[in-house]
C-alpha cells in the first residue's frame, strides 16, 4: 500500500504526538520529583528538553520512515560520466592497487581515469604502461559491467 507523502506526514505527526502525550503522562512523577530541587517551570523545561522533545522527534522520524516507501535510487540515465585524476610520484608499489580499486567500483556510468606521473624516479611509468595495456578494453570484460 502506497500512501501519499502529505498523508504520511500527518499520520506520523499524529502518532508522534500520541507518543508525546503518553511520555508526558509517564514523566509527571519525574517532573514532580525534580520540582523539589528547582522551580516547577524549570523542571518542566529540563524534562521537556532532555527527554520529551527528542523523543517526539525520534518517533516522528521513525513513523515517517516506517510508513513511507522511500525510493532514493537514481536512474542510470541521470548519472553523469566522471573523470578521475590521479597525481602520482614514485607510486610504483601502490598505483596498481589504486587503479584496480577505482575500476572495481560499481558506478553505473562511464569512468574516465587520468593518471598524471609527476616525474617519478622509480618504475611508476612502466607500471602505468602495463596497466594501460591490461585495462585497454575495460569495462566490457569486467564482471561489474555485464555486456
């Protein structure tokens, strides 16, 4: 059963208000005990601020989430293609893992990967060239992007 969003709001508000009434009734003894140590209005404000108001907000949130059917998925057509820039310097030991982790993501649109080698003194360039050959046809052979 799908309920309209305005109806969800009012039903959740009613349920949270009902919860607040029950909590106020349950907290009367607490307010009475606390009013022996401070003025009654201050005791009411303390109990309201510490327990009643946060409880009301939490119950409103809970009922809103429980009653609603929230679809937050974004259709593939609406996601843009992205470009990822990686600046590296002497990253021979970690650049392969970095690139593989990026390519293993399940982003449903095109990923352009640009690696900038800033004059490395190790074999970063050779590692990048071998990775370029290995992933030249990526993503068609990837399990994350079925053909």
